[in-house]
């Protein structure tokens, strides 16, 4: 069980930029591992990334691709249960400190309602109305790959 | 433009003037609808007006603190700034259709929805508070006005108002004294209603003849030559609504439907050939419903559109003639105020909108409005010299003086089809008079 706990930590540490989608290659070091520890050794950056990309579960994809794995039934169940736990935390997918900063910007009452506007438009409106919004937000929105719509877009 | 003279030696030339159209703030070309709600326009309105009221508060009541609604403490005297909301019992609500009681709904809607039990609530982004006290009369105010209130909160949770601060007249551009040596007139007319049962085509033809100078009297010719600009403030056509049944229209009906616009185009052609003319859309015109109404399409006026003196404008409309700022609407904003508040005369409503610095405070609550996200185009930032409202029942005018020396002429333009009256404003001294046309057959 300690091995699966380590798995969870590994999942949580994944940042959005590391997600590469379904196709991934294993590192050479994992090949010499005995089947009992296959789950831990196999959980390098690429494989869990496949599972948590954009909240969708891609277990089938990983099972097909990992031809070199010696999957025993219990290991498969571990992976599936981890993935199912992750699915409950939909918001946590790719939820990093940049998104946290943008969400704080969304929720800040001083800049007005956030629903119905893209974050960039709201920032520019705040600038035009003389509210001096932090430049960091503009830099994040314009230069980095972050969610352009506000937190509640499509949900309310 | 020299007019045709047969008998007298003197030829009258039409006076010239500089014209600048300032309708850019009312145009919607650059806006995109992304599913936003009206909270955005209310936020923009509150923020801009609040910044203004915060700057005026220290000179109004210097010793009082300013706080937000959520920061109110019981018994503490302070100033709060927010948007007013008037809770009206008789205001028609779409949910009434679904109410379980199904009580008898009157078939004839009352013209004015006021009731003695109406109450005012002040709201800002942190919260709302019920207003009490006698300093603020619910009969005068409407939803959407941003004011500063001095008072204190009672134990009942109500805010008792002791004094009200409105934004007041905005700053006005200096009008050079007596910069014009001669009289020049801008003619304002509205409610032509071509195509309606009550309009007489001969009456409008008389007006057109007067403007273009096709008159016999020399003195009248002189008057006509002094007109430098004509503004038609809304409701120029009235379509035969009985043809619009929702079924496919026969081709005969289609050409009948189009008749009023064709007639208007012919008349505008005659006017545009002689003087610069602006046409604004009104409630009954083929333009969009929500304010700001966009200009009537140039395709509707194939004869007049090629003239550079013809201009299709937005409603509300703002323009400069010889450095005199004009601002006007086709009447929807004042008619809506009339439904939800009361005053002794229509000019009181007009003056109130100027003192509140907002052309249409009831938009978007009861007046259709486009959901702007980053601005409120109805805020009056510069005080006009002439503020006109079209399609009113009778002619009225008033000169309003502001605290900083502003001078505004308020004009209610009557419906031309009913009264035969057009209003002429003298650019030299802001005086106005009527020109009435009458036919008795």
C-alpha cells in the first residue's frame, strides 16, 4: 500500500505542461524491475500524465501502449482505482499556481463581474477604468498557455 | 445654395456652418455578444459614477466618512454610493403569467406603474440596503440612478436618508459669447409618422417647401435661408401593422408595406438637396429595438443616400454645429421615465436625466438596451448646449443653468403628424421658437 501512496503523490505533482497525451515511452530503468514493483517504477512522469490529461480517463490507451509492462491483474486495479479517485477531483487537473492566481483575479470584486467576459477583456476593462490591475495577470494571459475563459464560463 | 427668385433682386443664400457628428460612442459595430449579462453595464455605470461622486463628496459633506454598503454600522453617520433600485408593486413581471393565484389581470395596462407602497433600495457590489426617511422620494427616482446618500443605519437594518447628492450637470465646453454675428437656425422635427392614418402628406410637403425655400413670401424665404441643419428625431414612418400577420405576404402587400419608406425617401431627397439633414430612428422605425438604436440602413433611402448632406444617425444622437453641442433622443428614455416616476411636466424628466448625468437610467431594467461590457454609452460626460427629446405630446422648452455656469436649452419636440409644429433653435443665443404648419381644407 505504501507503493500506491507514493503513486498518489506522484500524480499530484504532475504539472499541466508535462501532459503529453496518450502516447508515451517508458524510461530504460524501468525495464529491469520485478513485476511486484512494476506499478511504482512504471509511474514515471509520462504514464500518469496520460491518465490525468484534461480530466479524461485514458486507461484503455495506456494499457494498449505499455506493451513492455508485465501487468498483473492487481496492478491494473491499482491504476484504475487511482484514476477513479483522480476523476473526482476534476478541478485539480492542471490546477497550478498560475491558474490559482487567475482564479483570484476572477473572484476579485473590485474588477466587476467575471461571467460572460474573457479574462483578457476583463483585465483590459479594469485597466481602462483606472483600477490598476496587476501586470502579472496580463503577462500570464497573453504569453502563457492558460485558460482564457473565467472560472464559471460554461458552468453557470 | 442660391434659391430661385423670380421677382425680387435680392437672392438668398443659405448660411453655412461646421458640422461634426459625435455618434461613435453609440455605435455597436465593434461590440461582440459573448453571452454576457447586464451586470457588466451596471458595473461600468456604478464604477464611473462612483468615482465622480467620491470626488464630489468631500465638498458636499466634508466631515463624513464614505463607506460601502457592507461596511455600514448601526447609528454611524456616513455617506454611501450605489445604484438605486425601486421596488414597484405594479411593475409588470413576466412571472405573473405563472403565478398560481391567476388573479384577474387587467386587460388595459395602466400607463403609469407607480404605487404609494413603492420603496427604494441602494445597491453596490457588496450588498444592498433598504432606504427609509423622507429625503428621498420614490416618486422622483427610478431604478438605475447612481447617487450618494448621507444618513445612518437603524436597528431595523434600514438606512435612513438625510440628504441626497446627485452628480449634477456635467462640465460644459465654453461657448464663445456672441461668436455668431447672425442668426442661424437648426430645425428639429419628429414624429412625421408617414403612412399612418393621422399623418397628412400635404403637411410634410409644406414643411419641406419651407425648408427648401419653395415659398412665395420674401420674409419667409429669408427665414428659410437661415436654416443650416435639419434633424428628424424618430418615428418618421409607421408601417401598416395589420399586414404583419406572421403569414407569407402577397407581393401586393409587400409593396404596400414599403410605401411609407419610399415616400419618406422622396421627401428626404428634396430636403437633402438643399440642406444637411440627420435622420434618427425611433420606436416605430425599421431599426433595432434596444437602445442605442443603430442608424437606419442606407438601402432604405436609395434616393437620398448618395447626397453627402444626408446622414443616418443613431438614437441617441450627438453632434456639434458651429461649436454648439446638441444631444437628443427620439423620446423612448423620457417615455419610460414617465411610466415609472412622476413629474409635473416632461421637461422635469429631461432635467432630471441631465442632473443624474445619464440619458436613460431605466435601461436595461425596463428599457431595452445592448449589454455593453466595458462602458455605459448613456453617461453624459460633457454638458450639451441643446438637449432635445422627440415625439412628445406638446412643445415645451426650458433654459437650465448649472452651478458652474453651464447653460442648457431643454426642448420637447412635439409629434409633427398631430401638431404640425417644428422647433427652430437659434445658434447665436440658444433661443428657440416654433414653426407651425397648418392646412385647413
